[in-house]
C-alpha cells in the first residue's frame, strides 16, 4: 500500500501545481487539514475541508505571482509520504523571487490525502513522519 500512497501523493502534487482544485479534492479526504508556512498567517496557517483548500489557494494567489512545488524526493513513511522539495516563488507586487527548501509531510487515510504540513527543516519533517535521517 505504501507505493500506492506515494503515487497518490505524486498525483496530488501534480494537481496542486496545475491549480486543479477539483482534482486535489478528488484525491483528498473530505476532512483534509492543510497546514502551510506560506499562507494563512491570520488563521495560523491551517485550512480545513474543501472550503479550506479553496481559501488556501486564494491566499497563495493573493501573495504570490507564481508558486510551484518542485519535488526532489518522495519518501514512504507508512501512513504517509514525505516530499523533500523546493518551492519556487515570486511575490505578488514586490516581484521578489526565491527558492525555499521544504519537507512536506502528507498523511493518508484509505489512499486519500487527509493532512498536509510544510516544514522548513528537513529533520523536523522526517521526525513528524516518524523517520530519521
């Protein structure tokens, strides 16, 4: 089942980068929780359910002219998957561009994405998923 989870997460990230919200929701549990360090400061960075996924993308579109997740590696973590990746972004208004290395932990329930959390520290992401360096 773990390889199946990795494949679901790959498709989820592809939908994310296309901004295919309906495609994301098809791959997600109805109670999905999305925690981001890039959006939703006023909400503590937490977005829940399908409404939360739409709100997350509104926050990203408001803050960034472009925002893409470029996965370097997918690591199986039993009930989840760790994506070691780069976020390549350009700020809206400022035009400032950058690359931020992140670890994204995706937990699944019955092959549906149920929780996503972003970490700027690789070790923290691995630890959150129950893995070590």
